[in-house]
């Protein structure tokens, strides 16, 4: 028997293993629109842009932007962190660590506001929902669910779709008082 001879059963098993590995890769094209749109918050006119760092943002990688955003959060520069982490999420939407940092930065920005912006509140809810539903690891899913519960006072139900949950918990864009009411209701539970 030749030394490179492989029995037919082993070839079938290898082919099956390769096929299963290819099918288990994450699918990026199916994700909802709400999970990748960062334009309403990250690209506002009042966002601070330092010319020395953001002019070559097109040449940066998503990992470099994520590190820069994390550093900005450490130095309590939340507006800069939101801007840089938003760009990182746009470049690499499946990177859960970057998305978690982005959601944390958005939530810190939301908590700093005296009258909370409903658009920002809704974006934070959408980011945490994406993390709770699409994360690969259970601790990330639990982190997303915990933040959703504290923001809205509710959790996604077991078989509930993203659209139904969002229809239940999103705040109408013109009503800042409803955001404050949900926060106090969530704290009392």
C-alpha cells in the first residue's frame, strides 16, 4: 500500500469536518441594520475631532481604534471614545469586545446627560441587545442582558425577536421624560 494512501472513510470524515468548520463561521451579512448604524451619534456635529489623530482614521485598523477608544475611556474623554469606538464598530461589526466598549461608552455618555437624549438611549439599547443576542460567549450575553434590564427595566423574552423587543422598549424620539421614567422604574425593581 502506498504511503500517501488514505482510506475512503477518513477522506469522508475530513471532508465533513471541513464543511462543518466552514458552516460554523459567523455570518455578517444577515445582521440587522440597527446593529451597524452608528451615524446618528458617532458623527454628530458636536463630536470632538482632534486633527492629529483622526485625519488618518482611514488607515487605522479596527483593533487600533478599539485600543484608542479604550484609552480615551480611561482618561474620561467619553465623547472621543464614542467617536473612535463607533468607527471601530463600523469597520469590524462582528468584534464583540469592540462593540461592548462602544456600548459602555455610549451608556456613560447617556448617564452624564441631565435630560437624556431619546435617540442616544435607543442606540444604547440596540447595541446591548445586539450583544445579548449575537455574542459567542455566555458572559458577554449575560452582560448585554444585565445592561438591557437596567436601561429598560425589561429583558428580552426567550423566543422574542429583536424587532418585537425593540417595539416594546424603545422610547419615541421626541420624549426625553419617558427615558427618565423608565430609569426610575428599573431602579425600584
